[in-house]
C-alpha cells in the first residue's frame, strides 16, 4: 500500500516538473485582456503548433497534477477506512472515478474536435481584428487562442474545467476533515502512528492548499475573464506564472513537511556542502606533513655537522 503511495509522490513530482517546463519554455503565453485571447511565444509556437493545441496541453497537464493530489488524498482515506462501506466512502470513490473519466474524456474530446474549433476560431479572430484595428497584427497568428462564444465546443470544455474545480475542492476538503476527525479520536492507534498520520495530513493539506491557490484561482479567473471581459491584464499574467510554478512550490512543501523525504534529502545536501572543506582538510594535512618532514631533515643535517670527525 505504501509503495503505491510512493508511486503517487514520484508521479506528482514528475508532472510538476513537466508542467513548469511546458509553461515556461514550450508555451510561454501572453494575454490581451479585455479581449478573450492570449498568444503563445514558446518553442512549440516556433515549431508551428496552434495556440489551441498548446492550451489543451496545458489543461491536460494541470488535470494530471490535480489528479495526482486527489489520488493521494483518496489513498490516505482508504488506509484509515478499510472495513467501512458507507455513503461517504461511495461518494469519495464516485468523485475520484469521475475525475479520472474527465481526464480521459477531455483528451479524446478535445483532440477529436480541435480541427472544427480551429476553423471557427480563425473566423472569429479575423472578425475581432477587423472590429478592433488597434490590436497588434500578431493576434491573427496561428499561435493565438481566442474564446469563441458561438462555438459549443468551448462551453463543453469550460464545463469540464468547472466540474473538475468542484471535485478538487470537495474531495480534498472532505477527506481532510474525515482524517482529522479520525486522528483526534485515535482509536486503536499508537502514539507513533498518530504522529505519522498527522504529518501526512499536514503535508497533504499544505500541498492541496498550494494547488488550490495556484491552480484553482487562476482557473476561476480565466472563466470569469472569458464571460465578463476583465481588463486586469497584469493579474492574468501573474496568475499564469502561478500555474507555471505551482509545481516547484508544491515539491518544496512536500520535502519540508514530509519527514521521511526531509530526512533523506537534507543529509544529502549537507554532504554536498561538506565536500569542499574535506578537500581543504586534506590539503592542510599534506602541508603539515611536508613541514614536519622538512624539520626532521633539518635536524639530521645539524646532527651530522655537530658530530666529531
């Protein structure tokens, strides 16, 4: 069971690294609020990928990141609720299965409908540029993505994102409250087990809070900006950076607040930091040996000179 949890941790870290690299280097978006669009300027744009393709890739990576967190929450719940089969457990399982289904459904649905959406988007982009000639000509580039309100596909995709935000909040908060209640009761658990459970709860709570603040809030703002013509362009860029670097913050929190990881990583850092002083110690010891040998040879020469002929 704990081996499975370790795999979730490894998968979570790998997805975090990929998500940060994707936004920072492959995608590199910039916004044009109050117009519902943004343009990608990263390596994928240089290779000729469309803005919609890159946006779907970002959404898929965020789904996988949040999904790994939900799986860890659900795993913690199953460890302490093995023999019960009540409504709460069925509800948790249904929500996790629904989230898994939406990850797969988004990949299939977005991939199969992207050609249709690109044609609709192309017409809407030219219409927007004609109505707003003050916009830079780059907005007509293939690397741009625009919210087309006449496209039913956009509403389906937005609904998927909204449902996933709700599932993220309900699963994480529900499991967290249940685990806290169980730990406070402390039925049939030793002191060390209670400490371990509390440590796991605190670690998951902080990671869930980081993802909630750095993913859920940008998603809510994105949906708001699409339908209510927000003019907060600087805020939009800041929230995109939150999405880009949420993985780094989550990984640091995982190391700091998970004792087994902290005990393994901190000695490694200390060992790396002590490598230079150990070399200096070796240099000092060799220098002292040279000085002692020099003094010894000097004494021998003096004794030879003093000796009678």
